[in-house]
């Protein structure tokens, strides 16, 4: 059975996706001062998942230039929104089998990168990604308000039906 934290990640992803429904490619690349664009945010979250679930496991990455375009600490960019959504979908879909197989023991373990363990456990990495989605989801909603969007989704959505609390097995 899929671990409850993986279900929470999937819920955070779905709320992120739901919160950006209707954003056009033109709107996706708009920047307001130092705030990143929505397209950057989408790519940035895809980059983190790719880094965690592929690169840090020693599995070949799927989108070669993603970290250079939207990685942490890189210069600000405004990549095409549709390209970033394609990268995001590719990475999260490909990571799901790995995530579905995680056990409690796996979550307490560490990934080994080039012969040395990464400093966060797999469970901590999972928590970091979940929180990262919520952080950028709020930022994206603020950008949508600056774009003049109204009737934005209410957060948190239907967690009681989609990802209710479930005891860890």
C-alpha cells in the first residue's frame, strides 16, 4: 500500500496543478519585480523532484537542462509554461513507481550519492518536497492575483476525500 506521506505529496501536487488551472503561456512567463514567474515555479518543482527521485538515486535524469534553467540559486528565467508543464508531468509520472514502493524502512533510510549518503533521509526529502509545493502554491496564487485573476481556488481543497489522515502501516 502506498505510504501516507506519498499520498500527501500527490495531494500537494494536485492542489498545485488545480491552483494553476487556466494560467496561459503568456501569463506564465510574466514577472512582477523580483518574484519568479509561474513557469519558473512549475519547472523548479519538477527540478527538485528530478534531483531527489532520479539524480540522487543514481538514475538517469529525464530533462537534461532543467536545473540550469530553474534550479535553486540560478539566474531568474521565464521558460515557456507549456514546456515546464511537460517536464513536470514527465518527471512526476516517472517518479510514481519509485514513490509507490517506499516502505517505512525506506523513508528512514538515506540515498547514497556518488558513494556518500545524502544528509536528509528519504522521509525528510519527501516532507521537504511536500512543503515546497505548498510554499510555491501560495506564491503562485499571489502572482495570479497580481495578474488580475479572480475566483481563485480555495486551499486546502478536499483533503478529507483525496488524502485523509491514514495510519502508517
